[in-house]
C-alpha cells in the first residue's frame, strides 16, 4: 500500500554513523502520526519493498520517499513522513543531498555525537563483529572487539564529520534544522523528544520505554582502541585533541554512550 499525498510534513534524520539515528527513529515511530521508513539509501533496508529503488534518479527516489512511501499496518493516518540517511551514503549518491535540500518544507533532525572518535571506533567494531544493534535489558554477551585505528582514518573521519555538519547548516534554513545531542537522547529520551515533537509540529507522545537499545560497549576508549596513546600524541594540540581527553573518573568523555 502506498500513498500519494502533498499534505504531509517531510523530515529526514541525518548523522554520522553510530550517532543514534536508528534509536531516534524507533522512538519517533512510536507516535501514531509519525512514520519514518528507515535508511532510504541502504539497498538492504527491508522497510522498502522496492529493491530496485536505487536505480531511480535522485528526484524519483525522493518522490518514492515522500509521495509514494510504503505504509505499514497501523500507520495509515501518519502525516509526518521521514527516513534516515547517514553521511557515507551521500558519498555513494552524488547530487542527492543537494536535491534533498530543495524538497519543499523539508525538516532536518541532525544527530550529533559529542566525541567523534567514539563514533568511528563503534563503526569499526560493528563492521568487525557484524553486530549493529542490540535490544534488551542485560549486557552479558561478549564485548565488541578492540580495534586499531590509523591516523589517516581518524583524520578523514573527523574532517568528514565537520564538513557534513557544515553542509547541513549551509543548505537548510536554521528554522528547518534541529540538532539532537546523542548523549542527551540516551540519558533522557523523554526530555530530548520534547523539542522534536515541537519541531515537527505534532502532538507530544509519551515515551513508553519499551524501545531500549542495549549498551554494546561500556569500556572507555583507552581500553577499546589498541593504539589510543599513539593517536593521542599525534592529535595533541589539534582541534581534535579533545576526543582523546579522559573524564575525571578515568572514563572517556562519553561516559554513558551506547556503542
């Protein structure tokens, strides 16, 4: 079943990998008026029955996302329609970001993780372990693998994050962009969702807590990045030195982050 409607409010959830975009989407989809259909540019995302959609032009793909979108059972009345896209996916789709920025009344929810090194470390861990998400109340499974990160990989990732955030700020009117703090969403989702409902223009919906993303990595960066000290020395005195600073309790800056 698909809809062709011009009266809906389009939105997109953007972020670097491992910044809580999936968690935010799960919370938003608990609202009866909100429908976010997963990763539009991920060919393996099962939310999209059209497996050949990425062969369409950028314009046609956006029409599929916001005019002819799939409607799951129970979401027939949804009027706030979105999807989520991570920064690397735009690199594989030249011109798509620019086309998306021209879509009428588009609103952007930008997820930002305080420590970009945590984002990169988590991304590499997920690629190595094959574990991207984990739901539940406990954390008694094997922890993610330790990783070694090259200086170049860190430099490229840090710059890509800065450039992406700048691109979003320069491509959309300030009133159409809402930045959400990754750590705030994890620590206080109810409070964090309040400005999201207001930004979208929908009613407030209680956060039931039934969607709980389990922490995959509870160890600090010093214990999970094998060459942490080498990287710390390299970035000393740079704008990225803050990513290698430890909190007073000896843990990394993201004391409660979900990997």
